[in-house]
């Protein structure tokens, strides 16, 4: 047993013992109540005329009434992202684009690609989303089935990652006899890999990253065992927007005859255009020998409606391990390519329409504007001596405090008080801003930098002020007892549904 595991065991034991002490229990309940209160006060629609529906109304509510509620809610909820005050989240959000997608969606609202015979057009659109995406990611033009890049559409980045991991598990079991599969991923890789490991009984080995937040190759190499089925790299990782050394990781994977998954959920639809715009980009796509699968999300920088991702494999054989079939069911023969059964065909149609209507030149122009804005924000942050950048940013800018006494989470809270929604990072503490086309609107970058300056000054002048997220993230960063943090998160989820 490694030292780390022994230490984790000791901590868990200490945590359980501590939780039996009444004073500790009382204190924890107070912390949990604070989270629940935050959800209740912040994450409930504020519309007096909208009643709660704990059960079905006896008589249906008139459609005009429902539309009126929804319109009012939309007006309440739209301004922060529309004005470019939110990191990532709504990646396009242009009015004409959104109206067009809604029009397309309405045309296919009833379609379900599970029934390919009834909805053949949605099948064409799904297949073309996969092909257009593969081509963008430099899939080789070849008749060799072992080199052809194939894939499927999925409901989002998480599903694409889940499927890739399940595929490697089943491939390694069938072709290499591996029964206790392991995957090696840098600690910056998305939690969807933990979810996959949890669901599919894979052991996920997290390896450290360097000071530049890139995967540490030596650590990854050391973590490979006879049970390893795949290595993971991100292009870029969500926390710091940094691209891992994909060519070197892929080389390692090739050397051991295992899979190499690139998580390009965030970057897959913008990095190709950043490269076309002339910026240097670490190679990460199918041009890299040894890369065997990629997850990429059109529903982020591909500007499609939410609910669309693509998982791609090098080699037709690999994709077959993703499929599910049932031959003995009394309800008939059953085959599905991804996790769900029924799928919303309208999402694929609207996704296809988004991609075809924007085209290469449209994506290129967006990437240019995003990079210009990101450069401006990066420069502004570099000029603030209290802050420092984390890693080498492209379109996602992570930063932290350059001075011990400045709490970056208090800065985050102060930005929130000024109407900005950025994302908190932990271990080490930080904040990130995923720049989108919404931030390229005139004046947004300037307003952000000015509010950031004010937020930093405010925190310097009020270092002891308790904010909203600062105490929670402060606790999450410093507390060795992870079970408490886990309980906070579960209470948060409970509160969302209560
Ligand atoms: C790098 C990366 N991978 C995976 C995901 C998961 O994507 P989704 O939220 O669509 O499931 C994200 C989401 O932000 C991401 O940034």
C-alpha cells in the first residue's frame, strides 16, 4: 500500500472519529445549513406570480400563462451572460443565431434517432456532425479501417468521456484479457473521468502536473502497469486552459500498445481556428500519431444548442466496443450506440444547422475575436502586481493571487458583487475566465479589468470580510477531511431538488 493511501486511511479514520463529537457535529450542521440557505436564496426563480407545482395541476394551465411566466423568467436570467459577464457557459448567444436554432429545433421537436426508419434525416445530420468534426480534427483520408476516424454524437462532454472509457475497458478485456482496468490521467483532467471510473469499475490513477499545469510525463510513465488500458490528456484542461503535451503522451501510449484519449471537449471547436488564425498551438488532434480517441463538444465553441458532443475513434474496430445490443429481449431486437435509449433528434438537427450556417470562415472570425479579447484581458491582469497568471493562457485565463495576504476567493466574491460570474479553482486556489464571443462585445474587457482592479483594492482594504464563496472554497482548500466537502456537495444537490 502506498504512503498516500495509508495517509488517506488515517485521515478518514480521524474524520469519522471527529464527526462523532457533538460540538463538531453542531458546527458541521451549521456549515451545511449555510450551503442550503445559499441555494434557497440564490438558485430559485424570483417570480411572485409563478406558483409551485408539487403535483400536476388538476386542469391544464393556459399556454399563454405559461409563456408569460417563461418570458419573464428569461428576461430575469438572460442579462448576465448576454452582457458578457459570465465565464464560458453561453458560448455564442447571439440573438439571430439563437432564433435560427429555435426555428430549426421546432421543425424536429418530435424526432428520435433511435427509430432510424422513421426519422432518416436526423440520422444523416448526426452522421454529418461526426464527419465534419472528424475532418476538422484532421482525420486522415484513408480506406484503411484501422486508421479511419469514426465516432458518434452524444449528449455532452461527460457522455463522450464515459463512452470512451467504457470502450477502452471492453476493448482491453476482449483483446488483451485485462480484467482490472486502469486509466492514467493528469490531476487536471475533468471529473468526468472519475465518473467513468466509478461507473465502469475502472481504477483511475491521477498523476501530478508541473508548475506550468501541464501533465508530468515521467509521473504518467511511472503510473503505467500491465492493467493500464489508456492514457488521458486534455486540449486544453478546464481548470487552467493549458494543453497537455499530447504528442509525448501519445508516444508513450503507442509504446505500451494502449489507448490515448484526448479530451478536447472545451477546445475541440476553437483550437483548429486559433491555429488557422496563426497562433502557435501544441499538436493535439488526429495528426498526432498514437492519439486513438478524442472527445469534442460542438455545444461549447461549436455554438450549437446544449446537449451535443462527439466522441471519435481512430479505427472502426474501437467504436464497436462502444455499442450496446440486446438480442434476446421480448420487446424485439435492440441496438443503441450511446448511453441513452431515445435521443432528442432535434438537438442534432439544430447542431448540424449551427455548424453548416456558421462555416469555417464564421468560426475563424469568432476565434480571432476571442483571442484578441483574451490577449487584452491577459495583459490587463499582468499589469496588476497583486495577481499572477496560472500557466500560459490561450482563450481561457486562469489567475491567482501574487501576494499571500490577498485571498483570491474574496476577489471572486467581489467580482460577483459587481455582476461577474467567474469560476473558482482549487488546489491551488485560483479563478478562471473562459473567454467567449460574448466578451468580444465593445467595452466588456475594459469593464472587466476595471471591476477586477476595484475588487482587488476592496479586498486589500477589507481583508477580513466574509464573502459567500470564499468561506466555502477556503474550507475546501484547507480541510484535509474530504468527507465533509463531499457531504457539502451532496447537501447542495439535495437542496436543488427540495
Ligand atoms: C475539458 C472538459 N472536459 C469535459 C467537460 C464536460 O463537458 P459537459 O459539461 O458537456 O459534460 C468539460 C466541461 O466544461 C470540459 O471543460
